[in-house]
């Protein structure tokens, strides 16, 4: 995939003329920022010179109030040397920064900016906010990240242009900042993050005839180019390990199942230090199995591997920036199909842990997959913690909508760290309870447990089920059915598959688990 956008940092005095070279011949745009009082910073005013008057007239005529996300987009006066002048409102973003110590939403500002720019342009951004951020270099790097995230498109399967009138072509963005070297350093810390998110999004967006357990495993293997060690277990290997819960889900499909374990050893002393572990549900298509789903919207179940996609995108991000941490990413890949060999309601399967499970509903398959993967990872790698991600229950959308992912954890410190990273990245999580009274709801008449808990608290009983496969290790479960796919479009994401969780977990690692 050739990048849709290239970004570089330059000092303010180098911004006077549109950048040559990249995207040459494309229309040039000068981008400036105004606060909610319409004020431009002194540097920007000076830079714009006589164009300030034109901007002020246009702002008045367009009733532009400098609100965050709004903009005036005008033909630049000849003397400016650019074709367009785009003034973006920062209103609230600037205010928020003044109040809170954490990074404000500069990624969102970059995303909104990218949305206004469109394709096939050369932009020069005067990153000189009317309300200067505490750390301008980090803010500039976040702006760049937002631009990249917004530029993502999934159009590999389009043979025709959607809109003939739309300008196309790559975008080149030159960001003028006070300290370009510091901005570059800040950006290096985010190297590969936009790529990791894009990778996760694309995996979710891919159709299920293209992305199935084997082909997904092949895509994960490509991480080897970043020195991630990738191991793939097939049905036979999993049978030997006793993974009856995972294999039971896959047995109705003609496509064999896979378990992929990715390892990034970035800590000093490499493999010595306990790894952190991420586990993803990778149901490449969920028909429901014999407990088949209704037809309406079933196509969305190609996204039932968003947890696994996030884990692959995260491993990409960690390896690309050479994170000083040992990390394991494990994904259980199956296709849940009805068929002559499919498992039935009433079947009893034996998990790798030795515990038996009565299948009540074959559509509660994600927890069966995760049960074996969680057990395998904690047993084999003795991780410092495990975080799993899964599009596990429709019930989580009833509870939280699409704004927060559900968080369940046996460890307050890990939960609090996830909540904090969520606030910092905008990938928010909301903690829900676990407890023995809920756990009782999955006791079975015939086996150690059953795979559904009845009508009430569906997301909680699903989490209780997972917890039965977690021993003493700190663990958190993120139910991303509402956030990982079918996402609401926002400033930094217009894609159906959102890549949710890559930035959250990258931040969790960076804030808490990396050597300095
Ligand atoms: N993959 C689904 C959950 C889901 C639903 C994800 C909608 C994204 C959007 C999961 O495997 C499932 O079918 N869960 C059932 C559980 C029930 C049978 C206990 C559900 O939520 O209805
Ligand atoms: Mn299901
Ligand atoms: Zn599912």
C-alpha cells in the first residue's frame, strides 16, 4: 500500500513557499489555525500579511466562529504564493489543553484538517496554535498521526471511482513548527502507529472469502519483516494440546482453524523479562453456527475478528517503534459455520484447561475460542498480564452504545491503567462488574459450565466464562463489539473497521511497561 499522505516537519521560516518535490503540480494550500475568538497567533498574522484582511472578511461572511472542526477555505491572495488559504478553528481543543495536562485532541484536529484538505494537494501547515499546547512537539506529532489516520481508505475492491468529480492523488503535508527536530523525535515515538491502525482496519474490512483463518495467519506472518517472531499452530497441533473448545467452533467449517502467536522481544536482555500478552478473538466469519443468526446484517459478522486484527496491528506498532518491552500477541482464528460436522447445542467439549463445557448456543463461540487461547498463553508464557479483545456480545452495545468498550478485570491497577490510556487516546473503556453471583449463572447441569448465561447481563456472564480460564495472572477483557466494527465516523476514522484498541494498548504499554 503506497501511503496516501507524506508528512515532513520544517521550521517556520521555511514555510513561506509551497513545498516543491512531493505532489508537485498539485494545488497548494496554506493552513493556519484560529481560536474561538477568531484570533490568529502573532506569528501566523505576520506570515499571512495582507491576507489577514481577506481571511477576516471571509470569516465574517461565512459566519465562521473558530469552533473546533469548523474552517474557512478561501482562494489565497496572489501575493501569498499559495492557491488556497484554509483557516481551521481550534476553539475547544485549545481550551481543553489549557485546562488539562494531558494531550488534547490534536490528533482529532489533524483528522479534521485532512478531511478539509481532500486528496491531491500540497499543504503547508503553520502549526502555531492561538493557544499554544504544553508540549508543542508532541502536539505536532499527534496532529501528523491524525492526518495519517484520516487519510486511510479501503478501496482495494473498487474498480470504479465513487465520485468522478472528486480530486484524487497523494497528499503531501509540510508542518511548520518551532522545533522540527523535537517534532521528528516525537513522531518517531509514534512510528508505525498509523500503519498498525491501518493494518487492523484493513483486516476488519476485508471480506470473509478473502480473509479466513489460513489467509489471516499468512497476513500475521508478514510481521516477520519487523523482526516479530510468528508461530502458527494448525488443527493437528491444537488437537494435541487438547484445545477442544476452540476446535469445536471451527469444526463446522471447511476452512481449518489456526492459532497464531506473535512475539516481540524488545526489552533489554530480550526474552528474560516477563512478557505482556494480548489475546484476540479472530472469528473470521460468525454465522452463529447451528444456532444460526438472522439474515439481516449478517454480512457484518466478517468483522468478528476485530480483536485479532487489533492484536496484529498492535504488534506491528510495537515492533515498528522498537518498543522496549517483551510482548506476546495471540489470536485464535476460526470460522463459525453450520454444516454436517458443526457442533450442536447440547454437545459437551473439553477445553485445554481440562474443564468441560456444555454448548447451549453455538453462537456464543468467541468465549470458546478465547478459553483455549487464554489458557495456552498463561500456561506457556507466564505473562505479566493478559489483555484480551473480542467482539464478544451484542449486549455490550445495549449497555454502552458505541462510545466505550466494556472493560472487565480481576486487577484494579491494570483496569485503572486501561481507563487512563483510554482517556488519553480517546479509545475509551468503561468498567463493568464481575463476581460470584454472576459466575453461578454459567454453572451447567451436565458439565463444569455452559457457554451462555441466560438473558440478563449477557456481557458479564461472557466475561465470567473467560475468567474461568484465567488463574492468578492480572487480566482484563475488552468487549469491543460496539467499537471495533460498524464504527461511527469521526475526525480520525471514516472506516467501517476502526482499528480500535491499537492506540489504546500502544499507550498502555508506553505509559507503564516499557524500560526507559
Ligand atoms: N460475534 C457476536 C457478537 C456481536 C454481535 C459482535 C453484534 C458484533 C456485533 C457473538 O459471537 C455472539 O453471537 N454473541 C451472542 C451471544 C449469545 C448467543 C449468548 C449475542 O451477543 O447475541
Ligand atoms: Mn456468535
Ligand atoms: Zn462472534
